[in-house]
C-alpha cells in the first residue's frame, strides 16, 4: 500500500460529519461502526482546484476548542488539541471517508451539545487546512439529547452508570469523611469500643457493648408507630410459654402464669383473671327410674316392665314397677268398687244414672241383684239370681219370636 507524504497544497471544499450510532450498518458504503466513533466525509482539491490523485494518504485529525484563520505551518501544532489521531485514509476521486476514534478513543468527557469543538485536518506533510470546521449538533447521538451532554463521572452534573445486574459502581458514589457523603462498610468510624450516648437536654439513648438502653422516652405526641422493645412493651421482665397478660393498674401490664391441666379461667372476687379447678354440682337421683352416674343421667335397666304402672309417689318420685291391682290411690264412684284388678258393682246406683255404650253387664254372683227403679223409690224391675220381677210396668217384647212361658201353669202363647 503506497502512503503518499509529498507536500501538496490542498483545500477542503466540503465536509460532512455524522455520528456512528452503534451496531452494524447494512448500507453498502458504510463500515461497521461503534457508538464512540464519528464518521467524517470530505471532498479535497489542490490549490489549482483539481482533484487530488487517488491513493492512500496519512491524515491527522484533531479536535480543538479554537478556530484558526491563519495557516499554521507543518506540523501545525501551535494550538492545543483536546483529541487527535493519525490514520491512513484512501482518497478516491477527491473524496475521503474516515471514522474518528478508531486509533485513539474519543474522550468520554467530550460534550458536543456545547458546540465548542473544531475539527482540523492535516494531510501528509502539508499544513493543517484552515479554517477549521466546527463540529455542531450532529454528533449529539454520542450524548443523548435527554441528558443534555452530561457524561459519566463522579462530579456535579455527571451521569450515574449502572453496572452488572443494575448495581451502582461504588466508585461513582460520593464517599469519604466530609459532609453529605456515604460511609463505606469498612470505614473505621463505624467501629468503636467506647460507650455511645445521645443527649437532648437529658440522656435518653445510650449504647454499651451490644446493648442499647432507652430512658425517659415520651410517646405522648407520637403513638402510631411500633416500638420494638423487649417483651412487646409490656413492662414485664420475663415471659413463660402460655402466660397471659392483662391490665390491672399503673403503666405496665400484669402477667398471669399458665394454669395446670384441667383448670379453667375465671374471674376472682376482685375482678381479676385467675385459674381455678373445675367444679361439679351435686345432683341426687330421685326414684328408681332415674339413675345418675358421674355427670350422666340414665334409666335403670329392668325398671320398666310390661304391664306395670308408673305412678308418682311423694318423696320418691316416679315409680314404674307397680302392679295395676295394688298401685295408686283410686276412688270408685257410687255403686262401683275396685278390688284387685276387677271393678265391681255394689251399693246403691246413683239416681238417674245411665249405662251407655255397647257393653255387656254381667253379675258374677247368684246373690247379686240389679234393681231398676224410678223416682220415689218405686222399683220397675228387679234382676235377682236370674229372675226378673216386674211391678207395675208392662213387659214389651218388640219383634219377639219364640215361646213366652209363665210360671205356675200359666198359659203359653
């Protein structure tokens, strides 16, 4: 490759500056670009306004903070540069195309939004072309517009850059011993062997060893927070598993120790909670039907027997093993008596009493009499030992059939 270093007087007719936005461009006339490169395209002619011959030329690119109108003779190093690099660039038809920053990286501190930089181009052993070309707002893609030219760093106005997994590099954080700085974990100021006390008219916080003591804390004006102190702020010195707390008086809770198995929680005569043994009321089973075993009532087996009567006996209760013929107190009506398990007619029937119902009336003794009488003691008929005696009444046999016999040879009809 031929590198031309001969001295020729050239003029910069036109120049185009753009920023490589990063990634790989698919356009045919563009090379792979990175985010820290500036693309420069220029058209050069000689002092006779003719195209410079094609070939490879050694070209120095430099950025300045000042412009220059007067030629600075080769090597054109009178003015200070903020960045420079020399590349071998191919000219074709007077055109050159280069990417600034490929030899020497562009400083991260460059702030193109301020529009203060000038680009100088020096070809071969010729002096740098004048005037220089201002690098305007086109390269702002190197510094996003929304950060207004801010650059990464640790000074005022710099950008904070996140590292791997979104973490901040500690080198970008304000650390140190001055005010408004962060204290690192290995800072010796975090370690002390002396006691610490915080005062505010009186001592209310002290730290000694691994213990922190709070004293005279007034929560009257701020009672909405949670004070994580020992034993939940109860004022008690210790707890046992199962203990209960309750308020009695003063500014601290009282503790009720766990009771024993089988005890129940009750209220004492003084209105305070206490544990007490469970108690059972005494019940007495009454009568032979009801049985009490522990706290359970039940019916005695064999008490209820088929055909037995249940009667209530004062002082005893309900008794269900009584025979019908001997049980209870029954008062028979006039002319009716109860003997054992049988009802019998006897005595005088009540006047005007009637027998009703479809039942048979039987006399179980030949000496028994059944008298039917009317008012005034007049008997109408007497049934005695199978004989029927009529007094002044007529015997009527409705729809009768058969034979009617009379005594003493009476006529038979």
